[in-house]
């Protein structure tokens, strides 16, 4: 009994580290160039609380405040009927709590936001992307959604991302949108976590057929500033413990928590609504002053993803350009997307190729490897199923990631380039190199590489008095780290506002996964010096059945 409790405690700790990492992993948004932080929870909950009166309003406000402190990590998306059609794509998905007893789920809360991203391929090989909208159940969109063009015979794929632990897909009624969309949420009783998809394998089959006919052309990767091929989402210098997850979708949220697609019409509608609300607010104020313009400005919501990290941060630093296509929901501007990243990676990524391993936290079933779940995940991102030998082997993946020149060693080789680039999370590190080093440090633990390889974490971080990663060193796998004493740089630096929630400085994460041997003291020190926000992806190590509405992978 004692061992069982210890195991459960360790798994809970790993899931919490994973949840923190994904919350902080990549939540910046780029709209027309400027970086806008997705911090909307305070204004949303405050606005909702002001609309209520009396005891019932006070109770609701208290519940919202509690949810804002520790939001429900498990939410459900209600899939509309005919999700692959133009009408289905234009119909908002609705967000609800998987278990209402654990608290509500609100799309405008960046710690609970869910995202949907679609790719549309015509029979002639024209490729576009489209971002269906997500709203809270019982609410209306802040602006009318764009109806996409889906010519007859087009192949449509849909992918999902989530900013917390476990996202479940459920049909919204009859007809069954899950069945119509061929949606996959994991295995029955064990969701992937933050990821899901609809009709992805059929979309990739159609795309690959168009590529073979030369109707669809994938741009060449090009050469990076370091003389190597530009990286893809399957490059070992890019991946972490759960590659090819989440999307690059952005939404807009108003001060009342209403959500809209990210386009000019939506911004105009939100601006007009804010002006009208401000005028009414001014009419009722005794001092006649208008409310703050900041509280009425639309906020950007973005999904933390490796895709956004690659296309918006690593690519510019390396002088590379991502594969893009017109965004039908975003005024036709060129946009990257998960589907495009995977097509590019499948076409041009040279060996070694980082395919989703069996120790990816999102492919585990009750903390154990699952070939069936790994294959289900891979099918959604155009990767081949697990084969014999070392394919999908966790130890082999860890060895390549941390020991091969094409892996984390490339990040350290390009240190000078990445130090000049902005950090995706200024609360973790002041530049891109520090962020990538911190991410690698935590990936080693959260993939269980210490247990699988019997080695200490090779990424040694240096932090300043504010807990920011200011430098890092990479030691050879299996070699004792240079010091067991936490290193800190001399000069503190003021924290920069960030879209990534991070734990307070000094928070430590266990350095050894459940069931593994204890790491060396140096490894524990390394983990302790990493900002707690740089943990790993949420794992589905404690899966549970979500009822008959949960999408499952078809029998193979």
C-alpha cells in the first residue's frame, strides 16, 4: 500500500510539472507584428462578477476567483455536427468542464483555453488553413464567424490544442459530430492530454497524393545561419518530451469573456462594442469620465506549442522561413499550421528523425508505454506506426536528443544566434537560448531519460537572483556534472511581464520519475535551478473514462 501511494504521488508530481510547462511553453501571440500577452483572466472574471448582484453574485464571484487561482485542468469540447463541412467549421465549438464538480472551464481564461485548427486541401491541390472558434457553452461569439470555402471533394483535417492538462472531445448531440469527423481523442478511457484530431489520416493521405502528382509543392527547408538545414518539428534540436502537439491558432477575447476569430472584422466588432459599452458606462458614472481603454481592448489568446516556438522564434533566429498558406479565418494572411509543419517535416527532415516515442507523456496509458496509443497519436501527425527494433524506444530517443550533434547539442552550438533572439517566456529566461536550455533541462526529467539511461541531467543551468536562466552548459551523457552546488549569476534582473505563468522562484521539481533510480545529487541540483514553469507536457498517466462521448481511436 505504501508503494502504491508513493507511485501515485510521483505520478501526480509529474503531471503537475507537465501542466506547468505546457501553460508556460509558448503562449505569446503575434498579430500584425506586435507581441500581445494573453493575460485576460482577471478582467474577464472581474467583468462577470460586476454583472451580478446580491448574495448569489457574491458566491459566483467567489467561485470565479477560486477558479482563477487554480483552474480546472480538465475541460471538454462539444464538437458540432458535420465538423468537416463549411457549415461545421463555421459553427463554434463549446467549452465545458469535464467534471463540473471540479470547477468551470472558461475559454477566456488562458490557463483553460482550447484551440481548433483546420487545413483544407482542394482536389486541385490548393491548401488553406482555417481556425474554427471556441466559446463557452451558453454564450455567443463576440463577432460573426467567417464561413470558409470548402469546394466539393476537398480533404479537411482538424487538430486541437489545450493550455492545461486533459482535453476531451464530446459530441454536441445528434447527428454525432465525433463519428462524422472521424475524431480521435486517444484510446478509450485514456485521452492524449492536450491533443486530439479529426480526419487527420485522410487529410494527410490526400496531401501526399497531391504531392506525388506535383499538384501540391512543399517549399524547400533552406539553409540556416549555422550552415545546417533549417529545422522542422521532427528535428531533434526542436522537439521536447511531446513533439508535434498543440496548434498555432489565435483567438480574441473581450472584457466580458466573449471570443472571436482573429481577423479585422472581429477586431472592428470588438472595438465598436467596447466603445458602446464605454459610452454607456460614461453615461452612468457620476464623474462623467470614460472607463479605461485598456480594459476594453481585445486580448489575444494563443496555444502553447512547439510549432509556434519553431516558426515564430527559432526560424527567425536561424534565418529560416516556415511553410505557410492563406488563413481563411484571418483575412487570407499567410499562416503556419500544424498540418503544414508536419508535411514539411515528412518531406525534408533528414536523419535522425524525431518521431513520437513510446515514452511521450501523451502516449502513456496509466503510466506505461502503449504502442497502440503511440500509433494513434502518430496517425494524427502523418508519422508511420511503431515498427520493430529501436523505433519508438524511449532510451534511444533520449540518447539521440541529448547525445547526437543534431539534438540539443545544436542548440548549444547556435548559442550566439539564440542569445540575440527574444525569449518566448521572459519570466524563464531573458533570451531564446536560456529558454531552450531550460526546456531541455526539464525534458530530460519528464521523458524519464534519467531512469532510462541511468544518467544525470546533462543540461546545467545558471540562474540569477530572480530565478532567470542566464546561461547553461551541456555535459556529455553519463558524465558527472561539474558542480553539485546551484550556480547563480551575480546581477539580478527585473522580471519582464509574460504570457507564461510561472511558479515562484525557488520552486523545485523532483528530478527522478516514478519508479526510477535516484539521480545523482548534481542532477537534483540541476532540476532545482530550473524555473518551475519549464516543466513538461501534461501526461495522461492517470487516465479515466469520460463516458460514451469520448472519441476513441478506431480498431487497427
